[in-house]
């Protein structure tokens, strides 16, 4: 299981079969997290000022056609997907709830 934080707008804007977040074009890979706690910390640190809803996508690594590499950053290993994310590999989408100041407050189902 891999977790990926994205804006709902970026998720909705993608092609039907594959999701290509901005980091794929800019850095050559899709940033993911190994667990929920890390993903929410990343959302709090890097997505605070992103407007609109944020999503936490759960990815089934076995359903991805792109290579996944676990690479060190800040003394920890993070999974990176080196190619588009197959939409069929997304097994769950949840909204990252935030208060008025952008602080992460929890998760809720995304409909």
C-alpha cells in the first residue's frame, strides 16, 4: 500500500486511464508516503496553502504498471512511482480535512 496526497482539482483533471500529477513532469516521479501518519504530515507541511479539497489516495502497488522505488529523504525511505499512476491502482480516496487556517484535522470519505 502506498499513499499519495493530491488536490482534488489535479485528480479530476487527469486522463481517464492514468493520473499524472505535476511532480511527474517536474521531477520525473510521483511522491508517495509509506503510511497515513507520514502522508498527513506531508499534507500539513507542503499543502497548507493549496486551495480546495485535498485527497489522500491509497494505491495498490501490485496494480501499478510504473516502477516503484523506495528512496531516502531526510533519513527515511519514501516510495516514488516512476511513471503515471494507473487509476485502476487507486483503491481508496479520502478527503484530508483542514480548518480555516489550512491545518490538517483528519480524514473523511470522498464521494
